[in-house]
C-alpha cells in the first residue's frame, strides 16, 4: 500500500506541474517547444541534468557496476565532466544563432549554417533513427522498475505503459514549460534519493567499507582498473570518454536546450555545475551494483540491469525502496518527456512545415507537435514490448550513431564556407562504417582495440577537412 501511495503522490505532483506549464502557455511554437527562450539558471541546470540522467543512470550504471566493477565510475564521471565543455563549445554558439535567427530545431541550425536542405534532412534522419532506441529505454526501465517494486503486481509492460501515458499527458498540456518544471522536481528527487539508496543499502551491509571488503573477497577483479575480464583496456577507456563527449550534445533533447536560456550566463553556470554533480552521484549506483554480488552472485545479461531494484527490495524498508524507485522513475520520465518533445518539434518544423504545410498557422504547428508526441510514445512502447540486449550495449550503438554528427556540427558552427557535400559524405560514410562494424563486415581488428567510434569519427572529420581544403 505504501508503495502505491508514494508512486501516486509523485505522478500527481508531475501532473500538477504540467498543469502549471499549461496555464502559462501562449500556444506559439517558441513557447510550446522552447518555453519562450526564457529559462533561468536554476531551471536550465536541472533540466540539463534531468534530461541526460535516464534509465541508463539508475539501471545501466548499476548493471555495469555489477558486470564491470568500480572502474566504470571514473570513466563515466570524468567523461561526463568533459561533456560540460562540449556544452559550452557548442551550446553558446547555438544559443547565439538561435536567438538571432529564431531557430527552434537542430536541423534548422544546420540548414541555416550550411545552406543545404539535403544535409538538413540527413541530419534529421540520423537524429530520429538513433534517438528512438534510447527513447525506448525509458519505458523499458520504468517497466522493470514497477514490476520489481510491486513484486509483479504491476507487470512489466503495464508499468511501461502507465509511465508513458502520464508523460504524454503533461507534455501535451504544457510543452517545454511543463517539461522544464517537472525536470526541477525530478532532478532534485534523483540527487537526493540515489544518495539515500547508497547509504541505506550500505548500512544494512555493515557500512560502505565493510560492503566493499565483502565484495573484494568474493570477486576482487571488480576493483581492478581494467574491470572484470579486462573490460577497460586503455584504448577502450579512451573510446568511452570520447563517446560521451561527442554524443551527448548531439541528443536532440540536449541540443534544443541550448536554445532555452534567457542569457548566456545560465549556460556557463550549468557547464560549471554539471561535472561537480556527476562526480558526487555517479558512484552511488555503481557501488550498489557491485554489492549485488553479495546476495545475487550469478546474474547475466539483461538480468544485471535489474540489480538496483533487487538490492533495494533486499536491503531497504519498503518505504525507502519505494522512494528511491520514485527517483529512478523521475530519471526515466525526465528523459522521455524531453525526447518526445524534441523529436516531435523536429518532425513538425523540418518535415510538416517545410514540405507539407508551409502555410500552417502557429496553432496548427503546436497541434501537429502534440499528435507526433503520441505517435512517438507509441513507437517507444512497441520497441519496449521485446526489450533488446543490455542497456550499455544499446546505449553504445545508439550513442555512436549520434556522435557521427559531431564533426558536422563543429564545421557548421565554426567553419567558413564548408561545402555541404563534405558534411553529407561525412555522415553517410560514418553511418555506413557503424553498420559495417555492427554486422562484422568490417573486421573488428581495424579498430586497433578502440571502440568503433574512434576510427569512425576520425574518418568523418578527415572527410570534412579534405572537403574544406579542396574548396579553398
């Protein structure tokens, strides 16, 4: 009963904030998709953090801690700290151009800078295709979570559907204002409750030091720099660090947040605070995942991504476990709502308005955006019906596909007279290489021990540089 009460209070609070956003709405594209470009420092910081911390943070980090060990923490925290640098390098320039030219979507910016509709459409297609698997992770995580939290009383897919419906409801009502307001609540819950989870589980295991000692006796390789089975070779470590830096600004939901701030100082403050937060809280799910070997020593594959709710059920009172899982639900919801809004805005502006109904009124644009939110949420649930591989495996492929856009964005923002054809070839060759590595058409040895993202980004960058030189 306590579990259902806590979940209900949280969901009703999210809906209440959605209503606040709805009452403040002006029903214009700028207002619905970008909160009228008037987001302040605190709300911007929380919406950046909450949007990026998804089911990957709660379930994926814990699962990786279980499979790989403590080395996963410095890789993720340092890599995520570097993300803050890319936020400012890319975000500040995007903010300036967005404000000057009235840009709303990432694809509009690419078209404005490179003067190519073909490049714009390819850029849009890559963002949509590689965001959909990541979008589906959120209902997948919510389904796992509610099923564990209620001991199976809420089945996996019913839980995934319930959370998706709540999100769709408040996104439809208030657009970005509702999303940003709920992100503040969800961000605070995530920070506080993942720390509560760590301390509570540690207390029941005899303290952090004792828990680590017990796990070290059971599986000492969890504390090795390379991780279990030498997972993090130096090239692979470097690859993951590079992957986070390149891909996170390319998430459409993150890219569009660069348009939101009222002033550039808000973006600067967020770039400074972001790495501080990651250093503090990323250790929490990783340690809990490692401690999972004490009670659950034989998990494999997708099972490992459920270690966090399993540990909470085993080592915390019902009310504590329920509160912490609400924090995880907040992570899922804060990412999914932003993904739905970002993708719907891109499809509305870059396809519907550009090619189908150029004369569409402002009211019609927001209506089509709402319809697309529902369609995209349905696609996410369809993918969630049969969850694929581990969360880390899904993330790595999805993120690499998005990272391929990074050289094009840098060229568009800072290059001079960059030929659009070189960017088009860069993206197409990069995605072809990713497919080649995935299907093993390109020998894995060609990566020289790195993840595919390293040789792929190297080739993509060289193509753009060569195109620019030949154009001079």
